[in-house]
């Protein structure tokens, strides 16, 4: 997601989104020097019933990681999808 300020497109990091996928190596190195933190959100992909998306846990983990990263000014990885969901009758 990008926004423009005075016609200039801003990168996610310039908007406060510390997602590792959008950062350049020098930005990651500077963040590491600042506090040494990197967030790795992990959540399952699983059935919650017909009323919720299969990935709602990952969506929540991603939002929480983004919020923490902004507060601590540290990079975060995109969510790691793991889990034990099984077939259902």
C-alpha cells in the first residue's frame, strides 16, 4: 500500500510499516543496531466454522506484528503459516 505526499510515492517503511519484505538491507542493518529485535509472527491456517476465513489467525498475527514493529521500530517477517488442520467430513 502506498500513499503520495506532494506527488511522491512513499515506500511502506516511510509510512511506518516495518515489513521485512519491503525493506532494503541497509534499513534492516540500521534497525538491528537500534535494538536487535525482529518479529516472526506464527499462526495456523485452520477451520473456524463457516463464519470465518481459514487464515483469520494469520491476519490477526500479521496485524499484531505490524503494530509491535511500529512501536519498537524493528522489522517483522510476513506471517509463517503453520498448523495441524485436518480434513473434515
